[in-house]
C-alpha cells in the first residue's frame, strides 16, 4: 500500500505514472494530501472517480481521527486524543498565543527513553509514527478549529531523533510551499539528547530551533531521571550543542524541569551556569508536571526565580515557562495512558 500522505510530489507522479495517469494529477493529489489535509479520497472531487477508486485500492490515507478533545477553561488551549488508522492513540496540544496557533505534535506512539518524570516514558514504546501521521495531527487540528497553524513544536509523545528519517521527511513535507508551507523558522524540535543524531541534524543545516532536554547540571543527577544520560555524558552532549550552535548559528534552548529537592538548588544553578558557558543558549525553566508515581514535586515560584537570578550571574538568559492548559493535563502522555487503563479495565 502506498502511504500517499508521506510522499513528495515527485513520488506521487511516479505512482500515477504507474497507473497510466497524466503528470498534472500529481499536483492536484499533493494539494489534497498536504495543503488541504483531505481525510477521504471522495473529497478529491477534481480527480476522476475511477482514479479515486484505484487510489483506494492501491494507496492508503493515514489520518488522525479526533477521539476526544479537551478545552481548557483557563486559556485557549485544546488537547486532542487522536486515533490512528491501526487503532493506536496519540496526543497533540494546540496552544493559542498572541502571534497565532502553535501545535505540539507526537512523533512516536510511546517512547523508549524512559525518563522518570514523563508519563509517555513510563508507558513504554509501541511504534514510530509515519511522516503522514505527524502531518495528520496538524491538519486535523486546523480543520477542527478552522484556523491556520503557524508554528509547530515536536514536543509531544516520543523522541523525534529516535524516529529520524520519518521526522526529516515530515519536516520536508510540512515546510514545502505547496504543502502546509510552515517554514523551518517556525518549527522547534526537542530531544532528550541523542548525541549522534544531533550531529546528523547539524549536517542537515536546517533553520529550525533545537531544544535539548537537559533537566540536570551534571551526570550524577541526570542519570537519576534520564536513562539516556548513561549512554552519553553531559559533556559529550554539551560539546555537540556547542558545535551545533557554531555551525548553524542558531541559539539552542535548554529545557529544565524544576523538581523540588532534586535539581533546583543554587548549587545546581551555578553548576549549570558554569557548564553552559560559551554556548549560544537560552534556558527554559518548567515547574515539573506531577504526573508519574515517583512523588516528584514542582519547585516553588521563589526557587524558580532564584534559579533564574543565579543563571543571570553567568550571563545566561532563562525564562520561567507559563504552563498552559493546566486544567486539562496538557503535558503529553497522560491521555494515552488513561485510555489504555480504561481499555484494560473493561
Ligand atoms: N522526547 C523529546 C520531546 C518530547 S518531551 C524530549 O524529551 O525532549 C517534550 C518536553 O517535555 C521535554 O523537554 C521533556 O523533558 C518534557 N517533559 C516530559 N515530562 C515532563 C513533566 N512531567 N514535567 C515537565 N516537563 C516534562
Ligand atoms: Fe521520551 Fe521525551 Fe518523555 Fe523522555 S521526556 S521519555 S525522551 S518523550
């Protein structure tokens, strides 16, 4: 079966050629699959009926069907639980900022990385998402709300760099002029720090924003919460980040979830400040979402502010991230787990 939504216009052209169709149909099909986010072949009314019938047999239309939507009462955030063609569930979060809509998409069903504070990580890994399934999340939300999404963050379920080739293809399709046309400068990719893949990404020379989930100033603390820290030392990771910044000229944003009594002391801030010296960096402090059974508590507002002040002494800018959709469990991984629990209980 052809996974049509994952294909470039050239690839569609060669499929259509195989079916004896004229080349101009590829552009029409691409428009339906990408820019319009079609959810059925029958919508594609400018394609002849017999072609639509053949496409139904030879190809498939990967979609993200809305299984559930939760709207925050506190702000204009919506969380989607999507059902994929094979019945798996994933989550996306749509956020409304003054400059437009941003969607946080998933890149895998589950995740292998096992971070202890993360609901997705604690739920284990199921499979990679196809490029079409990452795209379908953006398209489904746009259609549902009748809006245009201007920014994408790859910060939902899964580790994007662990699904490297599908994510690269997604980026190429989503930024294509005849597709959704969302430019690389409007896309952020977040990784827990797969060092070999950061070097690969550096070589792609994309204008996207790289976010690195650091969450600790040293290996001793980092290995407590992030198993990936056993594979790559923090120094190796930060060396990769330094080089990435030098080669691409792009500032890296470091994510740091503040957990009370684990990684939020002044000493931690000083060590972090010291380690980040010379890197084009920005630090995002997030009070940890208390979602796993580990008993982690979020740091106090005062602690967060003090951490920012210490980093400033090292000339590192840090911001305390607003938590959007606090009432709808807007951090990813929780809905899928809930859904699994429901099914298991039935
Ligand atoms: N796998 C990638 C991207 C998805 S996770 C990564 O880890 O970077 C997106 C972000 O949410 C990461 O920075 C991750 O560390 C953070 N995160 C996960 N669980 C969290 C929690 N309970 N509280 C705060 N941030 C969390
Ligand atoms: Fe995976 Fe990211 Fe969650 Fe870690 S924080 S388990 S890498 S999704």
